């Protein structure tokens, strides 16, 4: 399959307009959908496209990938990629990209704002003022300065929260399953249980993986200090919401801010229901941690640039499910890209084809993981299409294309 500048890209879920502008300026035809297509709709639509850009609600399942032979790449215009079957995508030779950095600041700022709001009971007092109730009291209202913030997950967002919090006078502790470099005066804690017992505020910044599902239950909440606060802007499956609601009702936890939920409405028109609704000092937001104009624009640019590099020059740098390859351009050549099963002898078979054709390899780079190999190869332009056709016919080839 040859991928040209006329290749079509589908962007769904109201991705920032900068992405469409960037990709059209890059020579692609871009179509838009404002919603998350269903599995059946994706199966009908995707044969027309070489790439799709999604956000958090569009699910690219194994069934979709099985029936979508022309798809080359998927862009998750967000941090998470759990909405894509990454294993199936890799086996089909489809590279998946995301934007792990672009909304970091937006999420971190929301966490800081929620921490202060909880400590001052701003949500409840704002609501009561709107209802005409005047609640002027210092009871239960505290400064955050000098308090202990416990960060669970010290990656891009967690560490950014750490820096902001410390600048406001909080003491920062963190727990991560990996060895992480503390920033400023932050201190690593050896276990989640220990962190929960020390912190006045606990904020969660972990991925959605089997190990983090139901990570915070009645047990963990009971370990937290009485009168402490919980903030979750990571993934909805991390906290058992019913247990959190019970802890709020018993007044063990003094308040919480939740931006992500185990089940979320599919659109703004669908009703939202949660056991946390109506409880005191509870801030509920509709998954808006990264929903700032600045973040969405930065995400639009970041993933669009990944599309450009992969579709136009074959660079898989930053792909979450693919060997990372980034070979410099060489003038006067055409570039063949090949994804194949990672089995002994494949590169030899490909080089035999090149040799028999009397072609010259001007540049070649192969990277593998446990299942696939990704080969980037530069040859003389006149021979590229025929060589790619012969390479594609190898029984262990998954996907082959010429990019220029």
C-alpha cells in the first residue's frame, strides 16, 4: 500500500482545530466527526483512512483493527491509550501515538485549585451564597501552607504538582512503584500505606492498569488521616466511589475532588449520576483536567506532528506500542517501511529481494520488540515500488509502504 500526500485522516470527538489546520497544510485530507463513533461505525468508516485521531471515548477494539486493513496509525489526542487495543494494533502494524506532556500543566493547576478549594470549603460556600445563605465562619477552613501533600504517581503530572505545591509552602511526599528523582525537597515514601497515613492531602496520578484498578478502597481510605482530603484526576477505575462516598458521610474524609469516574456519560447530553452527588465538600468535575484551550491546542500540535513524522518519513519515535525508529532523511532516495513478525531470517529475506533486484541500500535501520520488527530502508527511487511490492508478499510481512 502506498501512502501519498492525498491520504485521508479522520479526527473525531472535537479535537482542537489546530490539528486539522496542521494536517491539511501538510497535504492530508482531513474529515471531522464531533462525537465518538461506535464500533460498527468505525468498521464502516476506517477503510477510507490511513489514520484516525481520537480522544478518550472512542474505542479502537480488536474487531475494528481486524477489519481495517488500510489503517497505518492511530493518534490519541490525550494522555491515555487504554481506549485502544495496543496489542492488536501492534500485531496489525498500526503505530499508536499519544500526547504525554501537553496537558501536564493544566491538570497540575486544577489539582492545586481543588486542594485550596477543599481546604476552604469553597464549593459549598459558593453554592450556599448563590442560594442566598450567608455562611461566614472559619470553622473547618484552613490554609494549605505547612500541610503535607501526598502524591501517588510521580510522573509528568505528579512531579509538576509537586513543584507547584512546594512553592506554596506545602511539604511534599510521594509514592511511585518506580525509582523517581525527587524534585525540590519532595521526599519518596516506601509504601502507599505509609503515605496515606502521613498526608493531609492525597492526589492520585497513576495510569489505568490492572495494578491500579480499585487501588483506593474502604481499607486505604481508613488509613488516611481523619480530616484529610482525596483528589483523583487520574483514572476513574482507581477509586471505589461507593467507598469514598461512605468515608465522606462518616466524616473520616473531610472532602474530595473527583474529575474521573468509573462510568462517564458518552456525551454532554447524557445524564451524569454518582454516589458522591449532594455530599458536603465534594467537588465533581466532568473529566476536564486537561481541558484548557492551551492544553488542547498543544495536544493537537503534538499528535499531528507525530502523524507527520510517521506518515511522511516513517519515524515511529514516541509510539507507545511500536519499536522506536528515527532514521535521518537521505536525498535522492525513496523510503520503504516494513512491519513484520519478529522471527529469525526476515531481514535476510528482505535483503535477498534487494540484492536480486540489483538495488542499492542507501540507509537501513531495524528495531524490534518481542513480537514485531520495524524496518526503515532507503533505496533508489526508481526501484522502490517494485521492491515494496515484493517485500509485502513475504509471508511474515505485516504492512509495507513507500513514503517518498
